[in-house]
């Protein structure tokens, strides 16, 4: 897992990776990271600092991981891309539909703070936020 998330520095329980299997996702507060199953994204410092690419496209948080990730799953299953040529914005759901989706999560008593820390760590490592987290 360290190869997929080399920037991940948050102290956590053992990392779980599932392809959105809800019965394995806890109904607790935490942070989740969405990763492409087929695409590696190039971020600004990937090549210039020899850091490689990343499959991460979104980092989010929730007071109930199972419920939130379940909504992502429903949206992934129901999303038909309406991405027009020349459009510069894709929603986080379109990334999952087009590039595949796995999810990794960590339980946290302070999910907003943990999410902020992970976004900061990611940006410090790669030079930008994950592509679906917006500007």
C-alpha cells in the first residue's frame, strides 16, 4: 500500500482497500481516498521531483464512511458521462466511471482535520490537490 500512497503519513489502523464493498466499510467517522484502478495521474512534481505518478483522484471525509462511500457507489453506478469535448471539469464520479475506482479509508475522531492533513500532505508531495478535489 505504501507504493500506492507514498505521501500518506497519518497514523492509522491497518489500511483496508475494497472495491466499494459496503458490508466491509465501518459506519464510523473517517477519511477516504479514491484511487483509479486503471489510470495513473501525473501531478506537477511527479516527474520533476522523481516522485512517480499517483492513482489518487479524490480525498474526502464523512461522519459515516459506509453511508458516504455508499453514495459514491450509487453515483458511480448511475453516472453516464456527459463530459463534452473541450470541457475542463470532470466530477469525482466521472473519474471513477472512466478510470475505475477503489477506495481506502481510515477511521478518525476528527475527520475534517484528518482530511485537511491528507490534502496538505498530498499537495506537498505532488505539488497539487488530487484532480477531483478541485482548485
